[in-house]
C-alpha cells in the first residue's frame, strides 16, 4: 500500500513538473512577443497570432466539453476574447 502511495505521489510530481515547464515556456513566448510588439515587428504579430490561435482552440474545446455550466461559458468567453485579440493584432492596433 505504501508503494502505491509513493507511485501516486511520483505521478503527481511529474504532472506538476510538466505543467510548470509548459507554463514557463508559454511565459517566455509571451515575454518575447511583447518585446517584438513594442517595436512593431512583423514576426511578433505572427507569433502572437499563433499563441492566440492556441488559446482560441482551448476555448473551443472548453465550449464543446461535456462538463457544462461555467466551463462552457468560460470557454466561450475565452474564445471570444481570443478572436477579438487576433483581429486587433492583424488590424495593427496592438
């Protein structure tokens, strides 16, 4: 029984480590993008568009999930804000 708990703890630690690494990479990409958008670089608009498309996809996935309620509403809001942000970036407002 102790071995099962140790295995569960190791699994949770690995999941937390992978989540932390993904968050760190995402934060780094956002930092690089913000530096490029500050000087109106074209590559930064492209990278921001790709990041926002990823967030838009997550919002759509939340909208069609079977969880329901606030998760679907939050996904819809996330998708709407991402779509608006993509429009803002490609129109040149950001």
